[in-house]
């Protein structure tokens, strides 16, 4: 789990992984999904000097922490991969809607190949969440499998739980609304 970013676009006092959506830190939403996924054996948290509170928060969990340099996503990912090897699932800590079934679907679809999970840009637009202005028709979700070979693939999904990366407060509002709707469906009064 990649959780060492600064989160400057959120403009919040809390570090990005600790930013709460639905009353819970995003990193805890993601951690719970990974722990409940049937195809995940071990979960590691890649932290950086930019997120010391996140590292302290996660130190109280059973996760192993991997210290990364904080020189950007690619450098941090490289450090994490050097520490754990491949194949490995990488997940950004800004996906509070992530669910165990979604994780298992992506891992199964990868079948050992390096795979990037993508959603349609139109889905992100329909949900009202941010995406890069120059994004293609299919955009990365922050969930990837780094396989052990040279095969590369794309897992295309229309699942909203992969489409909501929280980068701005408006994204957090959408995520909170969708979490509340899911909770109402799963726990009707």
C-alpha cells in the first residue's frame, strides 16, 4: 500500500492517508479491504518522510512498514519493490471505496502479469471526481499488479469503487456520499 504522499491538493491539516472519509482515515479503509481480500497474503505499507504521522499510525497495526525516500511515486514504488519483490499488488492509500472483492478481481484478472487497473474517464466525470485534464479515455486507478515477467496488461473496470481517488476535497465529498449510500444498503434501518 503506497501511503507516503504529501496530499497538497487536499489542502488539509492531516496527511493525505490520514484524511478522513466517512469518519475513518483513508488508509484504514484501504487496509481493511486488503486484509479482507482472499488473494492477498501479506500487506506492507510504503511510507515516506512526508507522512510521519501516517507511519506512526500504521506502526500500531500488524503491517510491516517500508521506508521510502519520498522522492515521488516512482522512486517510492521502486524502493518498495526492492524491499518486497514481485509479483506484488500495489494500491494507493487514497481509494476509500476499495473493497475486498474488487482487489480479488484485479489480482485474478492479472494472472501474474504486470497489470494496471483502469476505469473510463467518463465514469469519473459521471461520478463528479477529479481526473487529469489530459487523461486518456481509460485512466489508471492506483491499483496495479507488478508481475514477475515481461507481460503487461490492462484490467478495464466500470466499478465506481476503483474510480474515486481522493485528491481534492470535492473527491472526498463524493466518496463520503457513496460510502454512506453503501452503508444504508448494507445496514437498512
